[in-house]
C-alpha cells in the first residue's frame, strides 16, 4: 500500500489549519519522519534549553562530569520519549486523546494536565530566556539600559508572534522548522567555539572536587543535573502525537523512532552551549550563575560581534520552541473545552501564558521555581509514559479511534468507558507511581521529598518513576484484567482478559 501523495506547500503554508483534535483523514497524512524531526529539533533547540544545561555548574559538578550528566540525560530521556511518537500515526490524533484507551474517556485528562503544565513551564522558560537574552544583547549593542518595562514589552511581542504562527497551524510550523533550527544550531556551535577559546575556559576545565564520588551531595547534584536535562525530552511525551498525527500509519515505525532520537541528540549543542558558557562565566563571577542570572552573565561575557548572533538565537530559537508548545496545548485544550475550536483555544492559552510570564517574572520571581517544576514534571510524566507504552504493547497497537473521541464529543460509553470514564488500573498506577516518585526527589537547594534522603542523599526518583508504576500497572492488569473488547481482533499480548460487553457511544444527556 503506497503512502498518500504529499500536499503542496505552495497554497497550504499560510492557510489557517482547519483540523482540530479529530483524526486526520488518511488522504491528508502528508507529513514525513523528517518533518517530525524538524518539529522536535526546533522545539528544543533554544536558549531555554541552554539554561537547562547550566545546572551542572549550579550544582558544583566538574566540567566533564557536567558534560556526562547532560549526555546521559539526553540519552535516557530520548529513549523513554521515542516510542510515544507511534500513537499519532496510529490514531491520527494527539497523545492525550489516545490515552483514553488506557486511562479511560475521562482519565485522558491526566495527559492533558501534564501537557498543560509542561507547556506553561517550558513556554514560560522559553519566553523569559529568549526575551532577556535578546533585549540584553540589543541593549549592549546600542548602548542603552534594559529595564522592566522593556522586558515586559519584549515578552509580549514574542508571545504575540508565537500566537500568530500557531493560529496558522501545522503546515507553517513544519516549514518554519525546516529552516530555523539548523541556523540556530550552527550559531550555537559558533558560540561553543568562542567560549572554548575564552581565557577562562582552561580554569573551568581544571576545576576539580576531591573524592567527589564518595560524597552523596555530589552524586545528588549529578543526578539532579541529569534529571533537569531529561526534563527537556520527556516533556514532549504528551505532545508527540501533535507532531506525528499527519504521518501516514504506513510509514515505518523505526524511521519515526530514529527521527525522534536524532532530533534530541541534535539538541546537545544547545545543552553544551549552556554548560560551557556557564562554566566560563562561573570562573570570574560565580554569583551570577548561582543567583540564576545566567543570561546576564552570558551577555556580559559575550564579545560585541556576537551580540547579533546571540539575539538571533534568542528570537529564532524561542519562536520554534514556543510555537511547538503553544500549538500542542491549544490543540488539546480545544478537545477539553469543546465549544472552542483550535484557533480560539490557541489564542486563549497564549493570552494566559503572557499573564503567567509577566506575573511570574515581576511579581513572584518564579524563574528559578520553573526549573524545579520541570524536574517534578519529569517524575510525574514518566509514569504516564510507562503506562501508555505498556498499554500499547499489550493492545498490540490496536485502538478503536471512534471510542477515543467520546469525551470531546460529549458522549458516554464506547470501548474505553471502563468505570464511568476512568480505568482504575491505569489511573491508580499513575497516581501512586507519580506520588511515590516525587517523594524520592532530591534536588539540592531546591526540592527534597519526604524520602529524598532514603538512598543516602542520592536522587532515585527517576528509577522509582519508571519501576513503580510499571510494576503496579502490570500487576493490576493481572488482578483486574481489562475487558476483551479493548484488545481488538488479535487479542491481548502477555496479559489475561475478562469477558465483557460494550455499548456504542451515546450523547451525554447532561451536555
């Protein structure tokens, strides 16, 4: 069976996308793994990712230990994330809607909640970091002083640009991410070379901590830096279906998974730019890094000729990151508040984000708190991903697409109604898994859970987030089997089933 012919980009790029959360028709599945690669690469290739790469320095790691934490974080996070790309082509909708099959018609709200929190967290980080870096670079270039009013104006303008792009929709995002991310990545490489030649780079390389691996606090800092790095790829778990739902189900699964892995590996440049620049800045002014003013230190130490490239990185990278998050959140929100279409939802979420950014920056000083929230989101999202992937395997990738849409159509019933719209097995596994994982978090100086010191100060929350929900969900599937009709014609893989009957979806009389 041949894949559908691609849609011409000549007329579609600047046309407002008409599709919302409903499955994309097979005849319009024109996207390729390359397009998915571009959307993920562009989404994570920005100054905000560089900020996440600074935490090895913040936590006092040696230079090469910081590099190792970043590489391991990207590798592990990407491996957890990559299979989540398979739901989009299979069902033609986003991952939160697809999660109805495992969490129930109402239980899918868990995925939507994770997506919404992840979008606000990383979108705010993108707007803050990009806006501050751009304004500071321009201010130094033209010799004026940046202030709160100018910062607010820049934040609002960046957010408005994101809203406009996302209103046009998927096609414009695809075209934008074919062009911008390679340019931004090249500028990051230039920046890495500049700072590698900096006079303080040798001192950064020579930093050492005696007997560091015998100190639980140091090990905790290493794992904390790795977890913060992992928050970037894992945060895309609820969003991957947004990017892959235009891909035909006939496309080789391995090509899609490789596209996701390569996209995350390509973002190592942004992480390493943050790590190298922070290490150099810390040699002469460690207070800037420790106080969270990485962007200020970056601009102060950057050669004058690099101000324009840095401003370009800030704007271009911030736009691709912000649009990838805002687009998916607007799409999912339209499936929850069904009286709003995708465009209206996007505008609303964009407006709320502007308020969140301004209040967080100028009223509550939430910039540092966002980095803590990013880690907590990891340990709450990993259990959701683990349950989704176990479900995909036991269902043999079979889904009844019509039943996935019960919630957004204001209906009752269908194959995934379970217990009044909730699948107790999956929901209980996520609640318990996430709660236990959070209790084991140990971020030095930021957040320590009730059992954060249970392993001698070493953060084992990620291991708990993977193992606990997976073990509990697997056990519950045997103690309380899912009904046979959710497994499709080929039956279940590796788990027992119970005999059951289902009613077709009907209109909710309360709607």
